[in-house]
C-alpha cells in the first residue's frame, strides 16, 4: 500500500511539484508524519494536509522541515514562493468562477420574476371587466307571493327625514327657483346610485390628500422653536465604511493586527506577498504584506543564530532575532499606504547590514 495519497487532479502543477518535493524530503529522512510534526512544532493534522496537497504550508513550516531534514532552506524557500503564487492564482480563478455562477443565478431569478409579473397583469385587467359583466346581469327579484293571496306590492322608498320636500308643495317649485342641481333618481329597489359612492370616495381621497400635504408642509417648514432646536442639534458624525468580512481563519484587520503574530492571526501563507527584499550578508530580508489584514511584517531567512531583522524606523520599529532554524519574523504593523514603502533592515552577528528594496512582481 503506497504511503502517500494521489494528489488532487485540480491541483496546480507548481503546487504539485512542491508537494512532491516535501514528500521526498520526508521519505529520505525516514521519519513518520507524527515525528515530523513533533520536530517542527506543527500538528500532525496540518502536515497530513500539507503532504496531501490540500493546503499550502506556511513558510515557517517549510523552514522547520528544511532544518529537520538537513536541506538548504534557500532553495526550498524559492520553490515555496513559486507554489504560493500558483496557489493564489488558483484561488483567484475559483473566486471569479463562483462570482460568475452567482451572477447567472441572479439573472435567472430576475427573469423568472419578470415573467411572473407579466403573467399577473392580464389577470388583474380581466377582473374589473368580469365584475362589470356580472353587475349588468343582476336582476331585482320579484316580491314573494303568498300561498293564498295576491302578489305583495314592493315596499316604497322610505324618507329618512321629516323635512318637507318640493314634492309636498308643488307651488314652491314654481315660485322659488332652485340653485341646487336636481337630485339623482333613486335606483331600483331603494338603493342609492353608484354615483353617490364614487363622490364619497372622491371626497375621502381629497381629504386624505390634504392631510398628506399638511404633514409635508409641517415637515418642510417646522415652527420657529423646532427649527432652532434642529439648528442647535449637532450633525451626526459620519461613520467610516465597513470593510468586507474577513476570510475564514483570518482574525484581525488593520490596527487590530499591530503587534500581533501574523501566522497566529492567519495573515500569512497565501494571504501574504513580498513587495520588497534585500540581503544582509548571506541572509535574505523581506517585507511580507497581507492585503487581507492590511498589515506587514519583516522576515529573515537563511540566517545564523543571533542575526536580527527590524521593520520600521530605527529605534521605534519591531525586531526579531534568529534563535534556530535560520529564520525569524517580527510582529505586524498596520499599513495604510503603499506596502512597498515599508522599510525593513537586517543585521548579522558578523556585522553585515542590509535593507529591503521594492521588487517588481
């Protein structure tokens, strides 16, 4: 039974080559994955993911493996950087693909909603016509007949007021001209005409419009006291726009990252790049910048114990000293501008000094 599982088919060739190189180093050392985890300080589960191609190891793990297996860290670091760039490109392609899928789904949903709205509009237009046809077909039922007597005549329209009308005194209509328009005849069966209902609805609508207009006037032209209070009230402070949600595993952003370990906060690995590099003797000095965390830190590799790296201005920057493994890195500083302008310098035990310079990537 083979020791290693087959690498995923969708894995980038450069990442696959780097993973195979890690497997070869572990095989040559004769160590188990558990022994590698114990000597490097990274968990067994993490190394299983690194060696199966499911996760790209951080550079600290790669340097620790190089020290454990006696491999030159500079060559392994170069291969890791190539694999890191390939891993970032693969993640970018995956994000673009997922975004295209979400856009297609949103467009399909909008098309379905538009078709549903267009289908409902003819139905709404047909309802008033159907109601009108139904009203025309309504007939007043004849009064009921008794079993033994003649047909019962309909009940005449009852007057709702004791005030005399013009029909009670015909001579009034000849003597006094009326300025009011003639009253509409009552509908059959004593029911008020439909016109009266429409007039009533119009009056209610007009009253509602007046109320809305009055409220608008009060809002736009408040009283003097209210205006003074409004003028005296301080304007609300503008709140800064919220940054997008952090990816899984990333635990800080901007100023919250200052002074913290980049690996512990999830800002390293595929989330970081090297905008500037330099040499101090035979040691490599780098500024590592994470666009996700908006923070940077300095890293030294291929160094000897006692060599030191500092990020920021001398006397006020953050420093780290190499103890073992030939590598070390500082805590993070917040970056609000161009990361290529962040300064970092290294000093070796032999007195060699060097600072970083921007690189073109």
